[in-house]
């Protein structure tokens, strides 16, 4: 009986250790994925790493490195300067919703969502061809990978940096 209890206790410790080892926040997942090196550098420069690694229910629309590369030359370097921290923070918070929204929760239509940058809106459209996100620019972002689950929310990988500005048309 003692041997059985010891084995059960040992199995429980191993199971809890494995669960803890697999625990990953949104920041942990992004930091361990080479597609997000620019995003992670920006999150750190803006001082948002602890927030996005903390407790919460976040949805992050995470642009890949190529999305940052598509911005006009010098934009990323300029935004990463300490004197531009406020503007960088606004852009990054425009990519974050304070709910955990998986793609299955989206209706097959266009809806506005309110990112953490509260005065702005995004237009999220779900159709048979996928999910797109409208911002203040004429181009939409495509969700290229949906529903990467983290302990504190969900990541949707996008192919464009979302830029705050005027409210997008949401048809």
C-alpha cells in the first residue's frame, strides 16, 4: 500500500512538473518563435512584456517579421527609439484585445472589436476564405495562423502591422 501511495504521489509530482514546464504566456510563445523577433523587440522597447506575460485574457494579433519589414524604410528603427515609446505603445496596444477570442467565437460577418487602445476600433471579418482585419489603412491584414493558445490568451498570426488612425469601414 505504501509503495502504491509513493508511486501515485510521484506520478502526481511528475504530472504537475510537466504542466508547469508546458505553461507559456503570449510573450513566452512569441519569444520562442523566430517569426516574431521584431514584435518581441517592440514589446520589450514599449515596456509591455510584463503586461502581456501576466495574468489576463488577451487576444494578440501578432504581425510576423515580414509585416514589419513591409513598413516604409526606417519606420521600425524610429519606433524603437526611447523618445517614440508612446507611439510604439499605441501601435502595439492596437493589436491587443482584453478578451480571449478564438476564431470559433467570431460570427461569419464583419464586426468591430475594441482593442486595448480604447479610442480606436478594428474591423474583423470572417468569411469562407478566412479572417481579415481592417485598420485605418486601405489594406487588410490576413490571419495566417489562428488560435495559438497561451496560458493568458490566444495569438492570431497576421501578415500586416495594424496602424491606428481613422475608424475602418466595416461592411
